[in-house]
C-alpha cells in the first residue's frame, strides 16, 4: 500500500463512527498521546465522579456508604461492565488488587485444580511482572512447582502432560505480537492444561473474546486502555465452569461467603466474589468505572478495526517518510497478528524518543532499542498519526537527538 | 470515678492541646461519628489533593507524572510519613496493596527466614481476614505449614520451638484489648519465633512503638485512624535487620531492583521496596498521604492519652447513665490494656445500634451482641462523648429499638 496523505487521513476521521468519543476525554493541548497503552488518558467525567466519592459519599456518608452508595458491590459491578469488552459473562469478572496479585491468585488456583501437574509454562520475554510473579510461585513451592519459560516459537510444543497452566500475555508489551487465543487454548485443553491470559495490552482496544476462545482464566490492567487512572485496580476473569473449584490462595475476608458474619473459619464465597481479598479500593474503583462506562455503547469489533487501521497507517507512513533514518519495524506487519501498539527499532531509540516527547509526541522507549507507540482507538484520530510521523521526520532530519544523553528510564508500561 | 458532667467535659476540651485538629476535618452536621476505627473521617485537604492528582497530574502530566509528580516514589514517601506514628524508621515502612495481602507477604516471608519451623500461631477470634489469610497460607502449603489458633490466655504458653511466627492484632477489633507488644515479642524471640503485628486498630490512635518493642514485622490499615479513605492502600513494616532476608512471595515488578530494566529474572530490590508488588494505586496513595500529613506535628503520646481519656469518660458515663438498661462493658476497663474503641454488650445490640445511627450517633454492631464505639482522637471532642451517651440514654429509655427488625449487617470494620 502506498503511504496516505494527510487529506486521506482526514477523510478517515470524517468517516470514523467512533470519532465523537474523543470528546469524552480531557487531552492536554500540544500533545499527541501515543502512550495510552501505558497510562490511558483522563475521561472528562472522571474528576466529578471521584470528587463525588470523596466529598459526598465518604465525607457525608462515611461508613454508611458501604451500603448506601454501593461501595461493597463495586468490584462486581465494575467487573460486570468490563465483561462485555473481553467476551466474558457479567458474573465471570471482578475488579480487585493489581494485575500481578490477580495473576498470583489465578495461577496458584490453577495448580490446585490440576493436581499431579507441576509445570507452569510461559513465554520467555513475557511482561516482567508476569515472569516475576511466576518465579515467586516457583520459589514459594520449593521444588513442587516448576516454571518453564520458552521462546514463543517453541511454546506450542512445550505444552506437555505436566503443564498445569499456560500463562501468556495476549498482546506482547513490546512487539505487540498477538497470540491466537483460540488455537493456543484448544492446544492446551487437548493436553489437559488450563490457559491464563494477561489482557493488559488488549482489553479495551481489541475485541477480546475469552468465552469464544474457551479460555479458562484471565487478568488485566485497569489503567491502560480502560482509562482507569494511575495504578487503577485490575480485573480477574474465571470461567463459570472453574469458579466452584478455584479457591483463591489470598483468601481474605471480602472473598468470604459471609464477610460480615465475622466467623473464624474461611468459607469461600460462591462464584467470582471469592477472588476478592481485602477491602476494595473505592477511589480507584470510581475512576475505573468512569473509564469503563465510556465503552457502554462501543462496538468492540469496530474499535479493534480502528486500532489496527491506525497502526497500519502509522507503519506505512513511518516507512515511507522516515525510512531514510534506519527505522525498522519491530511489530508484526499483518494487523491480525498485532495489538493496538506498534514498535520500531532504532540504534538511538532512547534519544529519539526523548526528542519526540520534547516536541509533544509521547510514546515509550523500551530497552534496548525500541520506540513504542500506542494507538488508543477511543481518542486518537487518523490525522494524529500523520502529525506524529511529521514530527518524527523533523526529529530524524534535524538529528537533534544525537545530542541527547542516555538518561534514566522515564516511563512505566 | 464518679461520672463527669457536660461542663467537666467541656473543660477537658478547652484544655485539650489537640483540639484544633478537629478543624482539619469535614464532619457532617448532625452526626457524632464514633466509627473512625472502621472508616476515618474526611480531612478537609483531601478533596483538593485528589482533584489535583486527577486533573493536573494525570490529565495534563499523563505518563510523565510517574517521574515529574513523584508517583513512583509515593509508596516509600507515604510509608516514611507513617513510620514515626508506629515507632519505625522511615526506611522500614512502605504503602502497598491491602492489609490482607501485606499479611500474606510478611507471614510467608517469615516462614522462609525460620526454616525448619512449621507453625503459625495466632489468637482464636482474631480479626477474620487475618485468620482467613493464615488459613490460606496453611492450605497453600499442603501440610508443610500448620496454623494454630488458641485462646488469648493460652497464647504465651503456645509459643513453642516449632513456631515460626506469632501473628497478632495489636488491638482487638471487638474488645479493644491490647496485647503487650514488648512482652510478647520478648517471649517469642526467646523461643526463636518472629512477631507479626496487625496495627489496623492502633496505628494513628495509639503511640505504637514497634522498634521499642523489638517487633519484627507489621501490617496496618490506611482507612481507619489514618483517614486515608475507603479501601485506602495499607502499609507494611519490616525491621531493618530482616529486610535483606525477607523476600516477598508476591514478587511483582515494583519490588524488583531495577523495575524499568525489564529483565526476565526477578532480583529483589534492597530494603523495604521489595515488599511492593504491582503498580502503586496513585489515587488511593494521594488520599492516604493527605490523611497521614495531619499527624506531622502530633505528639503521639498526647494523642494516645486523649484517645484513652475519651474511652474512660465514655465507660463512666454509659455505666452511670445507661446502666439501668443492662449495658455490660465488653472492653478492658483499664486504659493501658485498651485501644481507642470501647465495646458494650447488650442482648439487643443490633437494634440499639440501628436506633443510635438513626439519631446520628454512628457506631458499629458486631455479632452477636456488641455495640462498638470508636474514639478517633484527632477529631472527637469530650463533649461528643457526653452527647452520644445522652442520645443512647434517650434510645434506651424510649425502648424504640424494640421495634427494629434484625436486618442485614450494615457496617464494614
């Protein structure tokens, strides 16, 4: 495909059925924000929602708001709102803790429902906290559990009869390579293993279909494409068929069948609620709910199509207009194999990203040599892609970045 | 002691060096809030702090705020501010996750630094989530760890050579009975065990002195006396001498020595930071910091004295003015053995508490027969004690409560 013009892109915006959603966000002037895959932008509704929770619900309602303002049900309520975005039933998703903590719960849970199997299988180069949590589980069980991390290409063949759980990030945080969820799940099931999907880089951008894929368990992040704010609580999915068997190892009081009976013995709540642990983070939940509410009328198939189209145009334009500077695509070219971000490799990636950020194009650097650009389809326009590439071309032509020093990392995925 | 008059109490308020702190809180009109031990009141500064984080830091700063607005350091910064309230050094406390999750981390950590010991010892009737989390650890280790829960009176003798950790709540959530932290810790150390203290019902009300007591590990709640808001993040204390040995079983990326190197292998951060797991909850941390900042100039010894004096006056007045109705003290009478709340038992406790709440005196019911009243010393006045007891007397005299139905529990500890 030949590279589009700015006019071509403006026409795509004019025809975009999702274009009006951009108005639901408060985006700072002078910024093209290509980092919504790291921290989503602020929805306009959020400030008032959070202020209401602080001033009216907490300040005036005090302890009574656990009931009168629906705090106690918030983890299930917001989970049910996330469910349609990821192909889950409302009673299969709950909001709690962090992605890391939820991964611990579900993988430890998977081990107990696959007794006799001792291997957790994952991909080498998976998102670090996923690897670290799995290493923590391996250390905790002192020899009774083995973590096997293999190269992506070797993963299908590595699902053997000792594997209890295949733990993968649906869309890779660096390359954006997308695992075929249905095919891997079928393969895992054929060998008696469960699948645990980390949806951090796909929920809210792609038309994830957990139940369509037959997935068993999943976790995901609230502060990326769901726009829940910095450190937003995360979500956990447990397919209905596993809910009765999967007891959380973090068996806190909010997962108890009767939390306010204050009995001495833990009895797991029925259903997804047993995946709760401590008292829910109400401020974080309120902000996350405001973010998730923006998806209420969004057709996820159309959203995914836009996300991938933004990425396609970006790839075409970078190659056509910045190819001279040695930018090398480090993501799958084929949209169907990609998530909602695009990575390019360059020997001076860090310095180039610093120069881009200084000019208002905010992406990420990922060591050792990647520039990562996220295309949050709820609020980005096609012309933003053009303008970002224009600024990238200016940076590369001016060679300003060659004077940048290699400093501390400045972003959080 | 004979019961004081309202004038006696007004004189105590006039002489109270902490009285001005009440103005730092936004308390609703018509309410006497005796439930700050369940959910602390709203500090006046909090709404603006949280709004700044949402609108300026997140909305405008976006991903850059992890560095430019100090988000990444917030767990350590707020931990260091909590430290002086609990007798810890600034580098011994971090804010993260929930109390339940932190308890899991520290107890599992304690087991690894006491190899060869398989018993976790706790008190029967301890706060439910503490018991449930310990039961979860026992289940997780499938026979390699044994949870022993004994009556409080039997606990000292039960610390034997197999005990790895003695896990106790410093101030009991129902009775307010206070464990002698120094004596129990000396006993535990003499038998080779560590102590893990849950400070949820003491931090921010009593002059807790972890290092003075020689304590090893502790956790505590951000939403009670620290006034951090509903579901505020919790804190964890690890004495400096244990920090290098105590690796968290929840080894998420924020506890890694170099989180932004994105390496595949977990390497625990030095010091307290390794107790972090996932991405910090920035909205919750901002609200908690506003609450904790109110303690900056507070003499904790004076604060504890006020807390206990409020409780003493309440006990005297209830017994003198409401004794006719069969209210029975269910907390230690001696202030030194008590925390900052007071429980009374009554056969119709639930109905009486509902009637009190309907008249603006907000306390808690705890099954089966307790009325629990918390005396948050930062914002309660001595005359509030008088007025609350006056309303209680009216309720008891009118016997209105006898018409109340026993409904759903309405409070969260």
